[in-house]
C-alpha cells in the first residue's frame, strides 16, 4: 500500500514540521509577550506583503521544478541552473524597489511603522526564492532529509535572530523592533542555502546533480506553462493574505476601532488564532508533500492510484475531525497559555474546522497537480477568495462582528476551494467520502470525549486540564491505530 510505503518519509516530514512550527510559534509568542497584539499585527502585515512579493518572483517554479525533476531527473539540474539566474535577477529588481519605496508602501498597506520591516525584508527577496528553488530540486530527487534539515536550520536561525533583535530594540518602538528582527529572514535563508550546498556536495546526490541532458524548446514551453498555472494557484493564498492585511484593519476602522486597535485585532486573528488552528494541518501537509511525487510517478507510468488516494483522504477526514474538536475544547487554555491573550479564544473556536477543511484542500490540490490537472485548484481557490473578500468587506465593518466576520471569510475561502477540488476528483471516479471513513466509532469517540472533558476544563485547574488533554490524545492515537490496522 502507498500509505505503508510513505510511513517513514511522512514521519520524518511530520517531525520536522512539528519542530519547525514549534520554533515558529515560539517566535510569535515572544513577539506577543514583548510587543503585544499590535506587534504581532505589524509582523503579520509585513509578512503578508513579503509572501506576495515572493510569489511574484518565483511563482510556481519550485513546485514545477520538483514535479519535472521527479519525472526527468537527468534534466532537472539544468533547469534549476536556468531558473536560478532568472529568479536572482527578478529578486534584485524587486528588492531594490521595496527598499527605495518602503515609506510609500508602508502607508499604502496601513501604517508608516511598517517601513522598518519592509526595508529589513528587501534582501530576503533575493535569498529566499533561490532557497525555494533549491528545495524544489531536492524534492524532485526525493532528498527529503536534506530539505527537512535545511528547513530546521532556516527556522532556528530566523527565530533566534528575531527574538534577539526584538528584545534589544523593543524600547525604541514597535515598528523599529519588528524591522530589526526581520533581518533574520535573510540571514536564515543564506544559512539554509549554504547547508543544502554542503549537503549536496558531500553525498551521492551530487552525482545526480552534475548529470546534464538537453532541454528542448517544446519541453521548456510546457515547463513554463505548468509553472504559470501552479504559480497562479500558489499566488492566490499570499494574495488573499495580503488583501486581508489591508481589508480587515480598514473595515475594523470603519466599525469604529482605532488604527492601533484594528491592527491588534488583525494580529489576534492571523498571528494567534490562525497559527493555532493551522498547526494540525502540518500532519496532512507532510502526507501531501511526500505523496505528490509518488502519485506523479504513477500517473506518468499510466498506473491507477485511485485506491491510494481514497486511503489517504480517509486519514485526512479522521485527523481533521479529531484535531478540530481538540482545538474547540481547549481554545481558551491555548490562548492564555501561549499568548496571554484571552481574547484570542473567540476566533480560535470560530476556526476550529480549519484542520479538516485545509487538510482536504492541500491534499486534493497536490493530487490534482500530480495528475496534470493544474487549472482546477486555481479556479476553485480564485472563486473562494473572491467570495471571501466580498463577504468580509461588508460583515467585518458591522460593529461587534469583527472576529466572526474575519473567521467566516477565512472559512468560506477554504470551503469553496476544497469543494471545487473534491468535485473534480469525483468526476474522475475517485471515492471522496463514505460514512465508513468517519465511522460511528469516530462519532462516538468525539461525543464521549466532549461530554467527559468539557466539565474537567471548566474546573480551571491546570493539572486537570493537562491530564484531560493527555487522555484525549492517547484515546485519539488508539482510535487511529485501530482504524488503520485494517
């Protein structure tokens, strides 16, 4: 079975994602503790601009390079070289523009204090895209260990520099502290790129890298078209984040909040609540990451992968329900323990369905890409973002509806996108859902835990909360093992 063969790779990927997310969470917690909700709000807005700029530079090139290299390993290295030159030139141009017009961009996206952050992120527009390309190539030759270690290196360096600089400059203002801390993004990208270079030159993978094979104009054209479609799909999420970073604070101000309060609320939604609810998706992301190359290879060979897809989708349904219920039950405790901000509990509960919805979206998108159906996820995500932006424009501005309005917008975007993908896979005669996948055992499990654990949490004693959480995950692990031994 495909799932069985992926256990080792998925376990490695999951471990790296858990550690990486943990390090990233530590950085966000530190920012919140030192600079408050406004600090994390500025951090999120700056990174939304950075994410959008990255997609303009590299688009879908890393993913397309990975898929291309998985199918034509001998040509992958040559394509990587060509793309590196292109990416570096575009990155330098955009970095110069960001550095020169930082003040104007900061005012445009909401606060002049963001100018410090934009200047700090400008050099990263050169370093990070090159790093992404290198990882794309390494993914294509299935060197998952190198990718995982480079990601840990990058995350550790970035967060270390971030926390150090923010603590040093916190007394000089929120904007300046965030700006200096974000220099860690460039430093970390360079460190991770050097790690990949050293790893490649000291392992057998280097022998693969120096294998050259000519690339025809037709092959290059197909590569670029695929990259464009994937890039458009990849760009939609950063575009949505960027629009939200402008739209939500502005509509909150229309509802009567000050600039500072609106940025703080945006920080609570995207820098606290979203971080927590998206964390379980790292498990499904690790499955998606490792399974895509396998399905792509099967599709290239003309082999059927329908049963493999159904088995993985079944796991995503189970994991999404279990983790979503846990988030709903422990929202208040997580908000207080991690960030010291009880207000974050409200949007966390609103978004508790994210692990299931996003897990399905990520996996179905990867499957469709591997099957060379790259336009389908693009269409669904574009439709979801359009409806989300339209809805948020009106409901976020309703007084007292800020958190709920933002949460509804996020859920709408993800739901429309995943339904579109599922519809496309259903047309390909792939079973997407049966009651057996959820099963009465999972429904009974959820109901019993909800009834048993909810009163214990209300007691408010730390010991009871920790023990109940431990009991929850032991029970969840037992259920998953029993279900997937079949």
